């Protein structure tokens, strides 16, 4: 087979374009995309999150993590997966919280990465939710939103709208935490 100079130049350009496209994905992008695909798109429903993780090639593991205080955890699952350069760990729980206003179902979905960058994850989370954080400390940034449909169509929840959001489709607290050489994305969904 013979190649002329034009076809060799075109092949070289295509190869460089393909390589550049792969190089643009950072460990933070990889972690956030995995988090959004598993924890976000599944609407933080425990069986859907576990099914999405299994379908995405996540492997069952014996990761142990703290569960939410004041929540009776009925189910929990842990998965891990290497994505790009990062080792990702996923921990999902479902349980019941007793409160003065009545019982709430609580689902959590936590993804940790050993390579992701906290500020980059905060920027990606803010872009996805579409609102500034409601709470920020040196190691944790939190976003509060309700679920209104697909992907999950985050809608910001003001401090005065928490009860209404919980009673409707559910309210989600999402946080980005950094420290100990890793970054963690966390969703906690509360629903009556």
C-alpha cells in the first residue's frame, strides 16, 4: 500500500486530534463524570445507583465508611474502579431518619478520588447545579437543591424552602470535601 504526502499529513493530524481529546480529561473531570453518572443521574435512588455502578463496571469491595448520624441504615454497598489515573471508591447507603416532622428516607452516595482536585470539583459541581454554594468552609463546599426530573434537573433550594422540597420530590445536599490527599463528592437525599 502506498501513501502520498497528503494522506500521511491527514493521518498525522487525525492521530494528534485523537490523542489531544484523550489528554483533556483530567482526574477531576473523570471523578465528577463518574459521580454524576452514578450518583446524579440515578436520582440518588439506592437500587438505581447500585445498578448503574454495576452496569458501569464498578467492582464490589469491602470499603467501610462512616454513615450519617441519626440514620438507621438498612442497606449499604461499596464499589471501586480505576478511571484514567485515579482510583475511585463508591459508598452508597439507604436508611430512615426519625424527626419531629416525621420519618424521612435518606439515601447517600459518596465517591472518593485519590487524584481529583478540590477546586476543580467545586467548579464542576457549581456548573452542574447552576447556583453558588450555600455553605463553604476551608475543606467543604455544600450545595442544596431539589429533584425535578431527569439528570436530575437540579433546582436550588433556599433555606426557607427545605421542608417543601423534602415533602415534594426530595431535597439533596451535595458536598465537595478535600483533605487527606483525596477529594470526595457526596450526595445525601432526604424525602418524606
